C-alpha cells in the first residue's frame, strides 16, 4: 500500500514538487514587526525576495513552530483515507515542531488504534531536509513501505552534512545565539562565522573567518574536505537572496570537485529569520557529520 508523505515548510521544496508527489506541507510561521505570516506561501512566487528585502532593514523578527493540531489534522486526513503516514521532520535540535508532530501521532493512535504513522527527525532543515523528502518519494515509487523508508532515513541522516555562513551577525544576536559583545566586536572586524549542524541537530560554531570572500572559500573547503563520492553526489546550496555568491560557489564545486549535480534555491523564511539576508547553507553527503 502506498503511503502518505508529510513534511514541514522548512523542507524548502517547491509547490510543483509537492503537488506532483502528493506531499502535504505543514507550515511554520514568522512574526515580522508584529505581524505573523506563514512561511509556506505556494501562491506567492515572489515571497522570498520580498522577505529578504525586509530583512535587510533589520526588523524585529521571531519564529514559531507548527502546532500539534496542524499535524493531527494532516495525520488524520491520511489515516481516514486508509494511508500509512511518514512524517519527515525539521531538526528537533532547533525547533519544537518535531515534538508537536510526535504528540499528534500519539493522539492519533489513541483515536485510531490501527493507524500506522512513522516520524523521523532529519536533524537538519532546508534543502537538507528536502533531500530526505526526495529520497522518500523515490523509495515509495520503488514499492518500499513507510517503515522501510523511515528506517533508511534514520540510518542515513548523519551522512548528510549541513554548514551555514551568515553575512550579518545582527540576527544571530537578536535571536540570542551570540552575546552583545561578540556581536559588536564581530561586526566591527567583519567576522563571518561558519556554523555546523551537529549529530544532535543543534547549531555550533565550526570556524570564524574575516570577509565575505573568505567565508565562501571556507564553505567550499568544508565540502572539499568532507564530501564522499562527489562524482555521484548532489550538493544543495540554499541562499538568503545572494544568488550570485551561491552560483559562484556552485561553479567552484562543479569545476574542482566534479560533483554530479548542484541544486540552488532560496533559503526559506523560518531559517532565514535567524540568519538574515546574505546567508548561505550547504548540504552534501559525507561519512558522518
């Protein structure tokens, strides 16, 4: 029996992909200058550009996870249609959304004792999470079950590395991720942090460089040092409205590492709320994180 795939808006894939593969998307939210917006706006193709134009003004911004009832509704719809469910989630190390989904699953099982719902924390986000959604569609097409697919993602999720660099420390400071003194000194001397997502799905500092040019080179070097089997690999690059830098990085990756495929797209707004405009995130296969 085919199964239903459900994921979060943080998976960063496009409306056409979700519709083609019958994937339900549970949106997270951001609050910009006192007004709340859904992060997933499939019918507004210029949404990301508008978002980052606002971010350059350094607004007051915060984010909120999807709530338990959103997941319950999606799970229940699938169960009522006789479907098994596979939920592929945003890292629990940076968002409570996965916990909300697990709580919704438990509630469903109380009301539908024969339901089969499987949840997996990808321990990443953006196109790293989207990568596992794509794998799930392939496995479903190949006749794999929801549980087999869930187990495969669980077993392989740490072999996908995630690194991020930001161009503006302001939003790390506003979000409480760096103290005031670090923000002020770092901004003064143009520090550009390289951030890694850990085995627990949390964010830690990997290194610090000075100037934008050096941060792009540092991101390339991380890929070069850690990528496995580049000739058959896909490298994903998410950018916070800095397409030229993303394309330059992609060109270096293709020419120097002979990577099979590089996919570039906007960084979705919930993660972008914490990185600001100019951020770049990379996702690629590795032997552990």
